[in-house]
C-alpha cells in the first residue's frame, strides 16, 4: 500500500524528502534585460521571493524588449519585458497572443528614466532645456529605433518647442544606446535620447550634457511593461498571479531604495549585479532616476494608449490600433496586490 501511495504522489508531480512532501516548483520562463527598470524583478529573484511562491524562474536576457517578441510568440517565453513601441501595437492588432499584465517602470515626476543629451557645442550655443529645442531644426536625433519610447520622448520635446519631428530633424536609428552615446561625443549625432545610465555616462565623459529628463517632457509616460502570452494567462493563471505577488514585493523594495539608496546597500548590489551599471556606487549616483514602478502593478494605461494614438495618427507607424481590451489584462495585478496584502507571505 505504501509503495502504491508513493507512486501516486510522484505521478502527481510532488517531491518526497523524508517525511516532508512538497509540490514541485512551477516553471515560468521570463524575458528580461540588464536594465535598472527591471529592478523589482531582480530584487524579488535575488531575495528568493519567487522561490517562496513555489516558482522556478528561468530567465532569458534581451538587450531590447522588441527582441523578445519572436521568442514569446514562438512559445519560448511565458512573460517578458516590453516597451510600448509601434511594433508591439502592430503585433497585438494583428492578433499576436500578447497582453500587458504589469507595470515595469514609468517616468514619474522626480524618477525620470530617460535622459536627453546634446553635444557640448549645442549646449554652448544655448540649448539648455526643452524650451531651447527650436534651435535643433535640421539636426540629427539619435535614438535606437523608429517607433521606440526614445523617439516618442524626443519627438514630443521637439513639438513642445514648435518643431515638426516628422520633417524638421533627421532621425539616426538602428544604433545601440552605448554606441549612440559615443556618437554624441564624436558629433555624429547632435542629440540622443537614452536610458539615464547612458546619459549619465555621456555627461561624465564630457561627450555632451543632459538637458532634459523624460519626466519633464512627458510626465508618467510608460518606460516598460510585462507582457504575457495569453495562453499562459489562461492556462497558468495562478502561476502568473504568484509571480506578480513576488514581483510586487520586489517593486516595493526597489522603489524604497530609489528614495533612500544610502540605507539600501544590498539592493544597490543586486541592481549592480544584474544591470549594465555593474557597480553599486554608479547605481547610487543616478538615484532616483531609476524609473518608478507602480506598487499595485497597474501600468500607466492612458500613457500607453496615447503612445499608440501618436504612432498611428501622427507618424503613421501603426497601421491598425489595438483595443484597450486587446492590450491589457489588469486582473492579474489586482489579484496579486490583494493577496500580497492579505497573506503577507514575505512578512509585514
């Protein structure tokens, strides 16, 4: 009888160790990147919160959220970092089984993640803020890709200065952010819109000063989200909710560290280990410009929809708009927040 019972237990996917019986961890395949905006995830992972929720996290890293799209569409990922870029909106509108489930950072005032740098020459000529961007007519704008959050940020700044970003400037695209930073110093581009860490490096290396932050140009605009495969949401909903519970705990600690980096050395070390910045002192130096992640997990919905409208109505990069229902499933974040508060699995 005992041997039959053990066989049934093992067939059900549990592990027997002495007298203790524990369910095997549920696997969740995550697309991530070496960016500080993923801080909530890295804190949760390094501090064992996912493991405590019974999850086996398998991470595949990408240097851009757009590069993760083929992997999640091919069924190689369950959830991934993503930006509200034009190609994402086009994919969803065409029926791609992707849905936004969690915030992964936005330009909350005081926490802007994007930095706009200009050449030292332009700075010396009086380009010190967005109010001076009318002087950029005919200049070269360096961003990673058309339809990216960086182009959105730059284009909106140019509009505020009275320019038409579709025809009044030249866009330099298809270049990595580290290379754009160097091109700025070589005067191959006149302006760059970069993650704050790269803008900070460019300024420190005398390649060009920061003249604006993303939170000044478009307050609360989206930086990143987590998009999940719709089939995973449907078939493994409890797994995804448990992921979100652990993630939201990590977010809470990440946001607190951005406000008070001096008293959160362990988190500085976690972020340094998992991002391009590498050194805790550099992480500390750019605080609080890490971006801000909503502690209830809800992304800035209006900002994301405004981005889609912009790429569709103004630049014509989006052929057909996805509906709000196609783009978002906020119930996962809502349930995770309730359970985190009610169950307090990581303590008060």
